[in-house]
């Protein structure tokens, strides 16, 4: 059994080294590349202001978040949910950087880079001409992202699970993440024994056509390869008459 966690975050800004913080964390569990229905989703109080450009992307305001838990309150629950499973993240260095910055503040053990699959890197290898944003990949693979009016950690994780399977070439009929139709079902064929004809088909070669061919072969000269085959079919060692 292969257990993986598809993960996404939203933040107050773009740079954790300058004090930006997590404000939303969304994870879904997939087993053998199929969502199990288990999710971990929390909004977080960043205890600081949120950049207006970030609000325009995810729509989360400080007014909405001020009564939510801080990261330290949910960290152990989050770590228990992900366990030692592989983490699947789009543009993983961004999210891991923020998560590890939050874990270092508590402190808790940091997340190792070797347990992370970056779907942006996968997409760039498979589609070097891009674009490789999550929206662009959903469009490329026919995954319905109509509910994604703004970025959100949980909805983005759900969409990313579908994109991840497509990037690996392992689409499952039971994935249930949109973009799948009856045409995606694998074609199954069953071999059956060939039936013997009750009588051979009549020859289409006429006597006139055979004679015309023999006359043509005579024009090819004494070394023509056709002479060997026509002689064998006639049961002689010389030129056929």
C-alpha cells in the first residue's frame, strides 16, 4: 500500500524569511494514488498583517482569521496526520519553506526534502514549453476546476491529486476528481479462435493473366529472378514454355 499526502498552503506573503506566516493548511490522503476521503484542513491566525496582494489571491483576511488557532496549536495534529508518508506539493520549495519556518518556531522536527515530490518539477519535465500552473495543468488534463474562483489550500490539494496522477500517467477510473468520462475506460477485447471457411475462396487469377505474366517474364532476359520461381512452380529446371 502506497500512502501519500497531497498538500497545499496559503500565506500572508511570499517570503517566510521576512516574517510571512501560514494562514491555511490543506492536506488530503491518497492511497495507491486514489483519495481515501481523509483530510486535514485548518485556517490559522498568523498574528500579523496580510499583504493586500496575497488577499487578492486567496481572499483570506485578518478579520476572518483572528479567532483561528495559531500554528503551534495544530502542529502535532498535522504531524500525526502526515506521519512518514511522502508529500506531494506543487512548487514544493515554497510550501516546505513556510512549514519548516513554522515548525522551527515551536520547535518541532523539520520536514525532509527527500520525502517530497514536487509536481511542478514533474510538469516541467513532461511539458517543458509550459505553462505549468495548477490551472493550466487542470485545463490540459480536462480536470474540472470551476469551483476554484480563488486559491484555497484544500481545493488546490484535491485538484493537485488529479493532476499528479495524470503527470505520472496513472489515471485511475475510480479517482473521481473530474475530467473523466466513459471514453477514459480501458478498452477490453477478448480473443476468439478464427473460424475456418467451409470451402476455399475461388482464385481470382485467370488463365489469360497467367499467360500475360509468362510473356512478360520472357522479356526480362535469361538472368531474371522470376525465371527461377516460375521454373520451380512448373517442376522443371529450365525456362517455362
